[in-house]
C-alpha cells in the first residue's frame, strides 16, 4: 500500500494492482480503463483538524492522474483540463514550502478557496453533453461492447431531447411534427459525423435515419398543436 493510500485510509486489496507509479489507474476488467470524467471529493479534515496543504495537494494528484491523458489541445475537454491542473498542482508541490502550505496560511486559504469555488461551478449544457459523449465513446472503445438495441435507444432519446429543445423555442407554436422531424434529421446527420470523428461509430451505424422513424420517435414529446392536421396560419 502506498503512502497516499495509508494517509487517506484507502483500503485497497493486495490483489488489485495499479498500473505504473505516476498514473494510479486501478486494473480492472479492461486493460486500460477510460479516464474518470469527474473527480471524487477531497478530504479536508482529520481528527486533528484541517489537513496540511500538502496532504490536500496529494489527494488532488491522486484524482487527476485518473482523469488526465494528454496535453494535446484536441483531447476531450475534461482530459485536457485535468492534465493542465495536474501540472499546476505538481508545480506547487515542488516549489511551495511547508510554511506556505501550513494550515490557514495564505497559501492554504487560497487552495481551499479555489476548491470550494470550483464546487460551485458546473459545465454548461453543451459542455456536459460533450463530456458524456466522450465518456461513452471511451467505454465503447475499451469494452468493444454496446448492444445494437441499446445504441438505437440512445439515439431515440437524443432525438426526443433535441425535438423538445426545438419546440421549447417555438414560441409562436407553429412547428408541426413533420417540420421538426426534418430538423432533427439534419441534426442527427451532423451529430453522427461528429461522433464518428471521435471514434464513436454507434450513431452512424445504428441511429434511425429515416424521416418516418424519426417522426414516430419524437411523437412522444410533441406538443398537441404540433400533431393537429393542417398548417397553422403564420403570424
């Protein structure tokens, strides 16, 4: 068991081994586990009170090495940010003195303030969707398994959500289901191309593409006015 595991009370069985000393990835069913998309909570206190700044930084490193993969700007947003954060934390570990990280020193207060502020923020809807896409694509690449039925259902859910967004912006209540189906179809084509570029072939191969199937899929979320016969008068 490593010093970090002893310090923070991590009880990891001996039969579970870690890959390398710098990344801390736990071996599991997959040879190379996908990166974590979110970090676990940090422990800031012990029975003796607040933890020293170095102990907090050590926990950050333990989490960040499971999230970072590449400093390439083309890497997924969370991996790129985790890699930059990891470098910053390691630089602080190397350059800061114990006195500068002592409990309730300015350095310690700044470290806690940054951590708490980060907990108050959240990614916007588009960034959250991006994080989810990358996580799913990574799992698919690592496991090589995702049933066709599950993939189709994932596509249908995406279409229903996109249609709901379009109708939510239709303040004049003019868009019929056929029009929205056509708009969703165009978005599906773009989404499939984008995900294919990220290594996720599921949408391209298995998501419904015909207008009839898309129309049937989004009918579950269509407002009443969108399914009435005839076109409403344009205002």
